[in-house]
C-alpha cells in the first residue's frame, strides 16, 4: 500500500506542510516508502484506548477525532496531524480513542521502521523528535489557553 507521490496534494506535500516540516524532502519520502499507508472508512476506530500500538500515525487525508472513553471529543484532527505520539514517546498504552469522522488515509510508522530510518539517516532522529516537541508544545499551549484564558 505504500508508494510516495511528490506532486501537489500527494502525501509528501502533506508532510511538508505539517508535522514533518523539520525533515528533508528525501527523509519524508523514506518515511512514506517504509511506512504503511492504509485507508479506513468514516466511523472506523483508528486507535483504541488501552492499545499499545508501537507506532506513530500521520493522517494524510480526511478527518478524525480524539475521544475519551465517555465520548467527549478532546481534539479534532485534519490532514497532516499526527496521533499516537504519546504512546510512541512513552512506550505506554493509548489514553484515548481516535475515530475517523470521514474516510481517511493514514501513514503508520511502526517502531521497527522508525528505528531502521534512524540507522540509515542519523539526522532524521533529530528532525523527528524536534517535530514531536513542537507539536506537543503547540497542543499544550492550546490546552492552557482554553483552560486559563
């Protein structure tokens, strides 16, 4: 299911605009080539609370919601957003469900794939973790602003 496209609107273009902005074009192409790209229909559970996915996910197309067990929506995700990052970084179980609200295309980067990429391209680790840090800082800032206006 892989296969990188570098044209306007393709997966590489999505990755240039959002989460992987600190990676080079070639590093983005490698992520796409070695990751798994899958399509899911609206309503599909992309990640379930309690699971330990051992992967990082990038929403390449479509929309999804991060939901608590009681159904409360914690976040809305759009093309270019990541999910599963807390489980990925900490090596713990997912704390919430991620449910597709439209048909979606998702890039899955399994731990083994990421570790292989780090071996082949040592600079990729710095770019990936910098991207994760920026993403998490933005989410923390948004949460703080919502709770403490």
